[in-house]
C-alpha cells in the first residue's frame, strides 16, 4: 500500500465544491443520507464515536482523473508523468492522491454543530490529512466515503477535531483508501463539550 501525509493543500472543485457549500443540491443531500439523528444536549464522546455520521458519494471518470493530475502540474515533460494525463498510455493510472477528492467532502456529512458548542463551518481550518491507499483506484466509477469521529479536544481559542474516513469502491465493495483529517474549529468549545468516559483507576 501507499501511505502519505498531506498538509492542507489539495482541494476539489466542480461538483464537489457545490456539494460542500450548496445545502439544496442533490449532492449535499446525498452526503447526509444514512446519518443517525443526534438528540439535543451534551454528548458522551465515546457514544459519538460509535454513531453513523452519514456518507458521501463521488462519481468520476478518466477525464476527472486527468484534469486533477494536470491541476497538480503534471505535464508531458515530466518523467513518467504521461501515464497520469493520457488515457491512451498503456499504463494509464489514477494518481493515488485523487482519493482525497472523493473523501474530503464527507466531513460535511458530520453534524459537528450538533455536539460541539459554537462550531461554525465557515471558521473551520483544515490542519492535517493522512491518506493510506489500500487498493488501486478504479479508472472510473463511484466511491463512497463514510466518516467517523475519532476525538475532539479544546485547544486555545477553539477545538481540534480528529476524524477518520473509509472510502469504498461501490462496484466491488472493496476498501480503496483510509483517511484521517485534523480540523481546527476557531471559536468553538466551552460548556456543553462532549465529555470523555471516566478513566478507570
């Protein structure tokens, strides 16, 4: 497998950008389907980790893969780059980092504002991202990413949110990639934060 750490820098565009910000779009609705309802009031952190927090579906084809690679600067002059930007190449293959595009919008499926006081998505900063490729990306198809909460910690003038996600090829059901995201919620936190389970003596 391939594993790599990416510091906030790769962002999707096009339909993904609309899905992340357009609450009335079909994509935005699809991201929330399957999420369990959260009751009002303070929550226990461990119970939140067990909840199903929705999923995000990402459709793509070879054109999307090529445009992504071109956007990262791959060109015909690069050594070995042609296989990422020309579908006619005998070894044409997706750039593994494309898995991030299929997963990043899944964060918006998590109802963070339901259990983090003062959380505002417009004040959320992308801190770190970890990607582990479990199997090669298909050349086209639909990827489904399901996020889960790992931890929430108060830090300075906000909170640090750690989330994990798994991306699956909808055609085969095989896991394609595993992710971990670190997000800083500026101005969030305070009374009503999720409570950790007691530590045994």
